[in-house]
């Protein structure tokens, strides 16, 4: 049977291991959050870029049609 000191030593080691594991997981999750935020920011940026391209193409089309109709 284990002594009280051995039990306490094992509990202390377990507590340290859990603390280290939690810190590692927290860091990994924070990195994943940052990656996801960058992905979302990139999508938003590409959406704005696509919107600007559509607007420019629409304006060009309208100008071309007006020029054709007015001769």
C-alpha cells in the first residue's frame, strides 16, 4: 500500500501534467482561431474584390451599350 507522501507526489505530478496539457491545448486552439480569422478575412477580402470587379464590368457594359445605341 502506498504511503500518504507517495500519493501526494502522484497527485502533484498529475496536477502538473494536466496543467501542461491544458496550456498546450489552449495554445493550439488559439492558433487555430487565428488561422480561422485569417481565412474569414481573406474570404471577405475576396468578396469585396469580386464585388468591385462586377461593378466595373457592369459599368463597362452599360457604357458600351450606350455608345452602341447613341452611335
